[in-house]
């Protein structure tokens, strides 16, 4: 009983600490972004016009924050994984180091639960298992191409997470018995590309592979590919909304 309590307490403590770190990084990013908005009122930004390279220029560390929605597989079933990450960008190519938090998407979780329930009904079983999971990843984004229009990056990830197995009654759909939690360590590697169509928006795509290098007693299959295609909104879009729409200010030239 003591070992089970320590395992559950440790899992919740780890999750709370990691989520708190992500939230703090997000708040820090928002604060610096607001400062950037204020500065842009005096010095208008144009992300498609870059200054000539100067080796004497000191590249400051910048905060970064992004949402990350991926398509992947869980227990051989297609699922959506939602997430966000926050961290820093450094160097002339703006390599990123971020901490991300990911979880099983709501609709994917419901679809998996219905699938397991139907399988239990066909097998004339008295219960079925609901599953969900979350994990945290430390991600290093190595930019091999960084230009005015294009970014090509190699994201390397390693982290840790928990999978929950919760038995439910087939007829009443109520939880029965005790839920089971297991720890796993996912390692991921992939390729990420981004095209800056305008100073405001762009397009992005990524594909990679996830491998569970360690797990305690996880019976589900976590290893598989992940991919996503989406749009990117750059800070200039929020600057424009802030200045032109909310405050209705005209562009000032100096």
C-alpha cells in the first residue's frame, strides 16, 4: 500500500511541477511579447527585411511559445495529440530549446473509449478500459536552414509521462475497481519545415518518429510516427491587431 501511494504521489507531483514550469515560461513569454509590442509602436517591424550580417552583433536570447497539435498513433489507433511548448531561441540561426507538455486529444480519447466499449460488448465482457496519457518533452530544435522565407529544423525530444488505464462497467459506464498508472519515456526525432508567406502568416509541416525507450508496465503501444500540417501566425500580426484594430493607431514613420 505504501509503495502504491508513493508511486501515485510521485506521478502527480512530477506532473504538477512540469506543468507549473510550462505555465511560468508562458507567462514570461507573454510579458516579453507585450514589451515588444510597445517598442514596435516607435520602431515598426518588418520581418521580411533583415539587416546585413555582422559578426560583431550579439544575438540575444529570445523567448518562444507555440501550440503543437500532432497526428499520431496510440495502441495502433490513429489519434490526435495536443500540446504547447515554451522556451528560448538563441544564436544567429535561432535554435530553440523548449519544454513541451502533450496530452491525448479529447475527441481521440472519446473515440478510443467507444472502440474499446464496442469490443467488450462483442466479446460479452463485463468491463472495458478507458485510456488517456500525457507526457512532457525537452525539445532541441536545430535549425539547419534559417532564411527570410524558410526554416528547416531537426527537433530532437526526450521526456517522460504517464498512461492511465481506467476500467468501466459496460452497461452503466461507471468506473469500477482501481485505475492503473504506468510511467514511460518517449524519445522522438523528426523534421520540421516552415514557409513565411507574408510578414503576418505562414505555413508549417512536420513529420517524425516516436519510440518508447522505457516503460514500467505499459501494455499499450506508443511507438509510431507523428505528423502535422498547419498555419503559423507571426508576432507582426498581433502587433497589427494591437495597434490598428484595438487602439486604431496609424503607422508612425521616423
